[in-house]
């Protein structure tokens, strides 16, 4: 009986199997990279707003504390969006006739809130509480980046679960004194490897990684 397969068929089969595995692995790797890309996470992407508010000017130049606008950040899950009246506390006197600020004046005049677009918009199945993180010494800058250097606000980090877990698994790498939570450009007075564990013990911080911590 003549031989059906040529001797080279074994080599071809091995190459095909290895090639198929490499192709499948490459496709999986590309999907993982795509899932972490800014196209999906929207990190570093400027969000169009009804008014292009500059944190670089208000925080960096004028030194306005985060809590002046985000009044509930220390006491509630949501940091709070300032009402138009907060803007007009200053802008009824400063740049009061600027065309750029007409949407703010119109909002107050018509008693109609500005429709800000959320920059850090977590999925509905994720629970996040600002006050807990502030109480435990997590700085605004840690999650939001150097907003004092952002002429237009954007999401600095991916906000993906692995990014959150990096802190939850090792909070000592990120926590700072509560008095420095709202400080931009914070630098620890001693190495973080020394200060972090001290703060974790002092604040009673636990490494919370149970699913129900964030998914409720």
C-alpha cells in the first residue's frame, strides 16, 4: 500500500500547531493591550464641557483648595459638583463681563444648572466612596493626577480594577498624612517605604480585596 502522507507532513503538522498557538496567544495579547489602551479606558482624553474650566488656573495659579468646590469630598461618597453660585462668588467681581463666562452668568440668571460631563465615570456596578479614601490618607493627586497642571481636565489613570487593586493590596505605597491629602506635588518628608507602614498602622487601614468591597 502506497504511503499516504509524505515524510514532511509530520514537520508541517508540528509547525501548524505551534503557529496556531502563537497566533492565538498573539491575538489574546493584543486584546489585553487593547483593553488597557486609552481608547478603551479614556485615560489622557480631554472631555468637552459646557465651559472649559481650568484647574491649572484655579488650583495652580490661584491656590484654591479642592474643598472649596468639592464640598462633600470629606463626608460623602460623591465629591460634589459646585453649584453656579460657587463660581459667581468670585466671578461676580472678577471677569464679570467676560464672554467666556457667559454660560455661568446665564446659568445663574436662568436658575438652570450647568451640565458638566463626568470625567471620572465608574461603571454602575462599582462602588467608590471619596470620604473613606480621604480619611485613610489617599491624596486627590494619587487618583486624579496633578490637576493643578491641567488647563483642561482629563482622566489621568485607567480606573481599571487592577489599578485599584494595586493600592488595595499595598496601601502603604500610597497613603500620606491626612493633612497632606489635598496637597498637589506632595513629597513625603521621609522615604515612603518608612512612612507608609506607619500611617497604615496609625489609621487602621486594612488591605481590602473582597469583591463586595467595591461591587455591591
